[in-house]
């Protein structure tokens, strides 16, 4: 049983503990037996089930009420501890509609958010390009104004939910200024002429991922989210808000790995005694427990700081994502080691966790990018900026 003592920390309120209980009960009922053989079908089912359970109501705000970041982190941590694909399905409903929730017009919100919150439409966040991953300011995809329309040309890649999403939050160059100030954000429905899924991408932990290609794809001008040229700011605001939830997912993976390791070392015997009696094994367990608690403190500090009114949590979120994802990789690696040969057997829980965690150190800001962010924020604060 995963440690739940953190639910009594002062970062969280009684309603968060009740939410954790709700998600835990749903996960124990809905997730066992989930068929992962067809990830597209599994994600469709997960989004529908999460919507029916009311959990997707936390992913977007139709009336402008700020999102509860601690709730999002609790849900992602709990889902990740049970099933990585369930966490993915939930997370993308939030990230994919984040720009609409924060910057969308009343008409845009009314058209899409009731459906995504109910699990009746799947969303995606289309930012990365073949030649610009972390370097968003140098995106080259274009959106050229043509009367009452914009015409899209270019590619996006590594897009989560690519190929199964009903709507895409898309970022393209509209040219108001060079670099970051020349990008804008749009809501683009699937199935438009000139919009194709160029390639489905396979990874070590299967998820729906794709390269999108736009060739003279025409969208109405009212698909613009926010102001022209505000796309970079919108993207960074959305990532700033949701980055701590990536850390929460890593924390969920780490907690599961620690639980699996504890079960292993207390039941596996070597020379007539449990593995847990060996001091070296105890050292591994101590390090794993320390990493999990330290990551949890950073995750819920970032979420609490945002929920209590901080306009930005760039530094706190970057710290949480960097530490939680890097340490989760180490926790899971130790769990694999403590399982011996069984740790690398296909289908074992720790083997699945080993594959699941790796991408979290890359997406929504790779670890080295987070180090740059933290350093710049720390230097700016020191210099009085």
C-alpha cells in the first residue's frame, strides 16, 4: 500500500484528501484489466471513463475559475501509480485545453470545454516541430492571414494524442515580430482539408504520438486563441502551470516502484533470510524513500504556491520537474536491481515503470532545459530583477 501520510501535509486541504480517496477508488475499480494492446482504443476508453467519473472536470475551467493545481497533481500521481496510460489520458485533456481554459474566447470555451471535460472529445497540444523542440521561439510553421481565414503550412511532431485527438491547440508563426513575439495560438479541429497525420510514432512505452502535416490548411480567423503574436507567452504560461503535474506523475511512478521493491525484499529470501535484512538492501530502500519524499515536497510546494496566488511558479515548477523525474528514474532503477532477473522480464511492473519514466525527463522541458530555467531564475532573483 502506497504511503498516504503526505495527504496530511499543510500544503493540502481536507478536500484534496477526499479527492485522493475518490481517485484511488476509481483506479482500483476501473484500471485492472485495461487492455494496452491497442493504445488508441485504450485512450478512447480511458478518456470516456474519466469523463463519466467526473475526474476530467479538474482539467479545464469554463468560467475562468483558476485550476486547482494541487488537485491536478494528486490525480496524476495517483493515476501514474496505477497505470501510466491512464495518467497520460488524463494529463493530455488538461494540457491540450490549457490555452483555451486560460485564454480562450467564451465561444471557444463553450464549443470545446464541456466536451473535453465530459470525456466526449480528446485534446492535444501541438507545439514541437522537427527542428525546434526546446527552442520554441524558432518555430517555423506558418499561419498566414488571408481575409477572414488563416492558412496553415508546416509540420508538428511528437504530438501526444496525435491521430486520435478531436482538437489540437496549435502554435504557428504569424510574423508580428521576429522570434518568440511572432507566434500565435489556434484551436484546430481534426479532419480539416490540408491537415494530415504524416506518421504515427512508436516509443518504448506505447502512447498515441504522431507527426502532423499542414498543407494550405484553411482555418477561420476566430480560431485564434488570445491576441496575434501572443502564442509564445500562451505556450509558456500553459507549460508553467502543467509542468508541476509532470513531476507528480513521476512521483506516482516512483511510489509504485518503492512499493514493488518493498514487497520484493520482504518476501524474497537469500540464504535463509529476507533480502530486507541485508544492510546494502536497506541502504537502497532508504535512498528510495528519501527521494520519494523530497520529490513530493517539491511537487506540492510548487502546486501550493500557484494555488495560493503566485502569478508564476516558473522556478518552483522547474525544480519539481527536474528533481522528481530524475530521482524517479533512480528509484525505479533500484527497484529493477532489487528484483534481479525478474526486473527485466517483459510484463513485470518494474520493467514497465522503467520504460514509462524515461520520457518524462524529456517532454514539457527536458532536464537540462529545467537547469537553465532554474539558474536564470536564481540569478535574476540574486541580482534584484
